[in-house]
């Protein structure tokens, strides 16, 4: 998982992944940002979504009551991410890039990464 602050402090971010065996590689991209060219070029939007319950942060302090943690499916989802997928069939080095800062939000999230073997 990249650090959440990577998105705003590194203008030309590159995350290099070494995939050693066949796998499905997933990127979870916040719907608050536009899909970058590097993602659209090599990944497919699955149409599936995943949510994040963030709770209070520097953008939404606890005393405002805007974000509270909750337990349970679909409870207190603060950010929605689209799930992008790329199947890797051979050993490969994959380079992921950065994202553009959205103009309509205060605070936003870096993408997440997951890999699942294709065994």
C-alpha cells in the first residue's frame, strides 16, 4: 500500500511492482479522482466498487461529527473506489504512476494495490 500522502507530495510518483508469477493485479482508485492514463492503458475497470470507512482525519476532525467509524457491511462508507484489473501471465515489472489532485474535494485518498495468484 502506498502512503496516503504520496499522492500530494510526489508529483511524478512511480510505484514499481515485481510480479514473480501469474497473477491478477488490482488497483483501487478513488472515484474522486479521474483515472490516469497509465491506469487506462494497462488495466480494465471491472465495474466493481469497494468502500472505505475513514473516520475522523485532519480534513474532517472528530469534533465536527462528519465522519464516524461504524461496523458492518456498507456502514459509514466515506470513499468509494473503482476496482481496476490487469492479468499478468509471466514474470513482469509493473510501474504504476501518480494521480491528479481533484479540484472539488478537500482531502482524498491514494490508490490501493492488491495481487491474487492465478493458480
